[in-house]
């Protein structure tokens, strides 16, 4: 089925560990982004990309790294996990100009202990 | 920069009653406006959007929203609530075709009473 695929769905990390959250889309969308969702705060933009080789920071980029080597994939790397990064992470993709709305993945629930 | 305010973090309605979720935004340019719904343990699904043209937009599941520029609002309504409407709803804004980035409100959780 076409859409945005995120892996893993659940992850528990120890403080200081690193990991990569995977995101792939098969809709040939230019735009991809990562959000984190915390209770009472809605979704906050971490990083985004407007095409292969182009990335930029969002509202809450500290502690996260991204790259976009292909149109399809947009992995999010946690460099040294901290308890404050416990959250639900969503990847989204969208077509030209943002007028069509965005397609969201099903999320990754991350717990840092 | 744009921002979104959703009035009321929780709304409880009776089955068959009107659902009204309020959203106000700020944007320095003509905005694109969106409503998303999130069911428990799922991702976000687009309900409806306003980009240009008709200010009353209809979406899925009987929802609609009206863009009121003078009030900087984009309230979501459904005439008759169904039990399946119980979910969290998010209003979001982007700065039109110049900006891909979405800013989200804090969300409103809807509970439907039988």
C-alpha cells in the first residue's frame, strides 16, 4: 500500500545510546519531515527536507540529525538519547507546495530510560 | 512565523449533537489551513484543508470548516456526532505555497457520550 512507513513502532533506549528511526515513502513526494508529539503540546517540527540532499532545522532540532540521500528515505538519528526525548515520533511527506496536505506515518513510540 | 491556538483541550458531546472545535491562527501571509484527526495509537489523517477559493470546505466523515479571514479562524464542525468521532483533532497552518512547514495546535480531544 502506498504511504509513509516508519520503523520501528516501539523502542526503548538507555540514556546515552544512539539509534536511527527509519522513514520511507513511495509517493515520490518532495517534502519530508519529522515531528515529535508530546501531551498537550501538539506536534513540533524537528527537521524537514524539501528534496534529496536538502535538509533544514525545525522548531526543536537539538539532539537529532537527519540526511536525505534519496527521495524515498528520510532517517532521523538520535545522537545520544536523553529522557527528554521520550516521545512519539511521526514522519510526514507531501507534494509540491504543500497544498495537498501531508501523509503521516503510524509513528514510533520511543522511551528513553 | 505562524501559530495556531485551539480553544479547549477537551470537548464532550452527546451522540447526535453538534461538534464544534475552535481554531485560531496567526500568519503573516495567506495561509493554508488543515484539520487532522488522530485515533488512539494511530498516525494523523487529513480531515480537510483550505488553500484558496471557497471558504467553506467539506471533508471526510461529515466534517466541514469555514475559513474566516477577518476573524483569523478555521473552526471545525459536524452537525451530528457519532461514537466513532471520538478522537484527538489537530488544527495546523502553513504559510501558503511558500512554505512546506506545518505548525500545529495543541489538539482537542473529543469524547462522545451515548
